[in-house]
């Protein structure tokens, strides 16, 4: 087994509970870890034998473009899409961070992590 890690994917999106967040938008950082068997691709050197992390990025990007009220919803949708559109994923972990959230004080980010 091995890990594919796509880190610090940055998106400007319109997620949030408050109406203003869905109008003004905010920066989000997404980290994705995919556990997969790398035995065959490590020998074949052929993309068709591997989990295509470019496709995984495109899935994340597509889901980040859809508005949500909660980070949990975004992360759950990303995992659902990954598992339904890709094969070879043994386990996936997604971290979605909202930068500078409007919480009444100086906060760098708030994050949620879901693993399946």
C-alpha cells in the first residue's frame, strides 16, 4: 500500500452559513490523502494501473465550485465523488480549511477532516 497526497489545493469559493459568505466568498485550502495499492504501477510505470491524481484534483475542483453551507458537506461530497468516479481507492482522507473565517476574532483557519 502507499499514499497519494495532494496538499494545499487552493480555491476561492462561496461556501458558508452566512449570506454574506455566499456572496463575497473566501479562500479554502484542501488536502487529500488517498491510500492505494501501488504494487502494479510501481512495476508497470503505466498510468492506467495507478490512481490518477490529476483526475482526483479535477473531482475536488468540481465539488469546490458547488455552494455549501457547511465544510462537512463539502468534504462528504468530495469523498462521495472520489469513490463513485475512481477505482483503486482503499481509503481516503480529506481536510477542508476555510481561511480567515468570520467568527468574531483573528483566526487563521477552521478545518474539518473526514476519513473513509
